C-alpha cells in the first residue's frame, strides 16, 4: 500500500467519525425536545424534592441525615506503650493548643501522633521509653518534632531528655 491509500483511509475515517457525531447529536435533540410535555406535576408535600429529568417529574422524599459522630475535643490515650508517660507529655501543651490541634488534624488519640519504643539504653536491665511525636501540637511546620526519653524510677517514669528531631530522618518504631 502506498502513502496515498493511507492518507485517503485516514480522511474517510475522520469524515465518518464527524458525521456520526453530528447525526447522534441531532437524533438526541429530536428525541429530547420533539415530544409533547407531560402532565403537570402534583402539588408538593413538605419534605419532598423534585428531580427534573427530560419531560419527567419524579417525587423523592427527603430522608433525615444520619447523625454525625461527635468529634473528640480533648486528647486521650489508650496505647499501653505510651500510657505510662502520657500525663507528663500531655501537660507540655496547654488546652487551647490541644483544641486547635485536634480541630486542625482531627486526631485526638495519642497513638496517632506519638510513637513509642522501649529500649534499655543504659544496660541496667530496665527499659527506658523513647517517645517521638509525628504531628501537631508537638511538631513545627517543617518537622522538628518533640522527642523524649523516660526512665523508670520506682513505680513511675522520670523524663531524662526532651529534644526535637526531624520527622523524615528518624523512625524509632522499626
């Protein structure tokens, strides 16, 4: 086959496609607007909406919206790894900051914004708790999230380090 045959075939294809689209559009216009209008709609009752379709009226009863679950407004913690030091960490942010952070992120559960790992740093046979934040209110705009180390003293934990880390570099849970 030569180039003229290919060009002619392409030309015929484009013309056929264009004519088909025009014909389909004309047919749909004729069917949509060529009919006589239907009967007038019945009077609406309170709580009903009308959905308009071409020459058809359908009544739809409005259903009551499902109740939205109440969003938490205070931080909480159920993670057993973080629970021993949760009160100490929670006190580092005032109530207004918590309120704004929860509204902004929708996160109130400590396990969603804190990571914890137990590790015996000083080889005394007792594991220290390493805790790192992963979002507000303990992180800045570019990372620099808070990081703590707690040591067990008696029946409670004492904070021995508070600093910041860069969120993309350290992952203590792996």
